[in-house]
């Protein structure tokens, strides 16, 4: 049986592996939670956090860029589209697939520039 030697990404917006901190809060909840972005695309993010949230939850996110980048952060509103648990040493946490549902044009441009720099 022939198998392709290279798997092609079929997504409209390819994922770029990154490791950036983020802060988030569920809509209508003042408590801010920390997390990490594991990969990003123009359409959404893969994040890890210890906060348990249901699929469909809308969250305000603020991703913090490292020093040396022309901008400090970008913000968006995203919805949780999938969820999985993960283990980190003796801690149980969660991974979430987020889809952007609201992002300002200037923040979208920041994200695109950052992703282009990371993928080159």
C-alpha cells in the first residue's frame, strides 16, 4: 500500500507553533486566568491552562508578545470549540482549541505579522 511521505496541512490558515503567555477571562466574569499559547493561526489558538471551562464558552484573551517584537500584545474574543485534558508533572490541566469570533483589524494585523515572522 502506498502512503504519502509528507502529510499536507489542509487548513485554510496553517498553524504556527509558538509558546507565548496569555491572560483570559470568561465573558461576564471578572476573574482573569493565566495560560500559554501552544500554536496559533489567523483563525484561532491552541492554549493550555488549569482552568476548566465548557465547550462553547466565549473568552476575552490577551496574548503577550516577547520583548523585541514591535508590539506588546493583541486582544480578541474567542470561543472554545474543543477541549482535552493534559497532564503536566503532577498537575491536571486543559487544552482548548479557540476560534476567534471578534478581533480588531489592528490586532489581526499584529497577529499576521507575528505569525509570518515565526514561520520564516
